């Protein structure tokens, strides 16, 4: 057996990511759609995802941290624009190859002192109350636009808090506040929608949408069928099979017991791989397209499945734990979280394979 035989296989379909980007771009036309590749492209590999999107024509990327931006720049070369959502830390001034998002007046002052050709994106808060200029800071800047110095404003952006709930009244309020804010600032391209915002319609269409989750196959319209293509499959190998008797228990805490003679498959996957412990006894996989039930507690490196109804299952076979049959969104529902957390939790121990873009 090769070493991979005991390793779970994570397959990332870069072609599906590119198809999702093209789909979003068509929906958001004539505006551009940037690729949000923070947190290693939601766990799927920022360098690989970035290259595939770049090749497809994506010109703008967003990361959260400066270090993520530098790594992406090294992977993509000088072409595309890479913006850093969390802003630059003090002392990062020279890094004109990346675009800081200016989140408060202190950021504006720091950036105004940089070389004038270095562009920046100005973030105004319209209802999230995390980052971005608040109403008071916006008023100060609107009164005194000289504070921008020679800053080349590549965009003014804001971020929607409830875009995945189309009926939420905060959406319209944020769109109106954003339009007001832009009207009070020097003219610049506008950027409002995240993935879900793209689906909110024309009032939310701007020059630049910032799409993350939908690129990676997460449903941006949770109340409706998923319009995006699935991107991720995770296949984990069976390490051992055993027969147990009625009444025998399985795993930590002995939380599952057989009510009849059973076959148990022990699989190389655990919470250290991002297969959340809260899935214990609450999820399933598939083998040869048929469901196979997860039983007992998820432990650090191992999970167990009830293979009683799968007499053909053997050591070395792989159980599919993420795929079209059980999407990250479905697993998130089992675990009481969101698909974003399932993807960003995917661990470093997988053998990773990218299908070409
Ligand atoms: C993460 C993030 C996005 C992308 O959001 P998705 O819901 O994944 O599309 C867009 N804008 C900002 C400011 C973000 O932090």
C-alpha cells in the first residue's frame, strides 16, 4: 500500500470554481466580480484557485491579511490587483504591490502619507459595525476630502450583513446608506455585493462584487435550490472492518451501541481534519452512491460508520464524506454551522488533488 492509502483525498474542482465565477459575472454584468480568496480560498488553496481565476480573466482579488496578500502576489505575479480587507499593519507602507482597504480615518491618514500612485479602497460601514468608516468619520471625511491627500481611490466599498436573507430590511437600508456615502465622497468605482448580494438584484449591482462562498459551491441563496456547481469532494479510506455483537459499544464515551450484530468501518478522518466533532452520530457518507451512516463520536483522527448494510465494503475502500450527495451546506446543517466553516476547517492532512480549471 502506498502512503496515500491511509490518507483522505480532498479533490478541488478548479473548473467548477471558474464556471461559478463566470456564472456570477454574467449575473452581475456589467460590473466586475472579484475573487475573495481569504483564508486560503476558504480552505481550498488560494494559490491554485487564484491562478485558475486569473487564467479565466479575474483581475481583482481580496484577502483578509497582508501575509495572505503577499503569498498570493508571489503565486500570481504582478498582474492582478490584490486588496487586503483587514488593512495594512503600521509599517507596511512600502508594500505598494498590494492594495490596502482603509477601514478608519487613521488608515486614511497613514495611507495619505504613502506615494500617491499607491491606490487604496475606502471601506464605509453601512450597518455591519465591524470595520469601515462609521457615520461620524464619513462626515469628517466628506467635509474635508483633503484628508485623502493624493490617495488614488480604486473603489469605495461596503459589506452587507444580511444578503443571504433577501427579505431582511437591513439590505435596502445598507444599499441606501451606501449610495448616500458614495455621493458625499470623491467619485470612485463602487463595491457592495458579496456572493449573496449578487442575487439581490439591480439595486445591489455595483462596479465590483466580491464573491467568496458561491465560487466554492456554497449556496448563496439558502432559501432556494443551489445555483452553483459543487467544487469539493472528500473521500476517506477504511482502515479496519470489524464485526460486533448486539450490545457492544463503539468509540469514546460508548455513545453508540449495536442493537443487532453489526459491521463497523473505521475511517481515517477526524475533527483534526475539520470533520467537526459536533457531527458525532448526526451525519452520513456514501459508498458506491448509497448512504452509509456515521455512528458514535467523531474522534481526532478516526470516525466510524455502520457498514452492516454494505457487505461489499472492504479495508482500503473510500467512503465519500463530502460530495454532490452530501454538500458542505448539508454537513453544516448536520453540525449546526454554515458551509463556510466546514470549508475553512478542512485540515492540512489530506492528499489534495486539483481538477484543472
Ligand atoms: C468574506 C467577505 C466577502 C465574501 O463573502 P461571501 O459571502 O463569501 O461571498 C466579501 N466582502 C467582504 C468584506 C468579506 O469579508
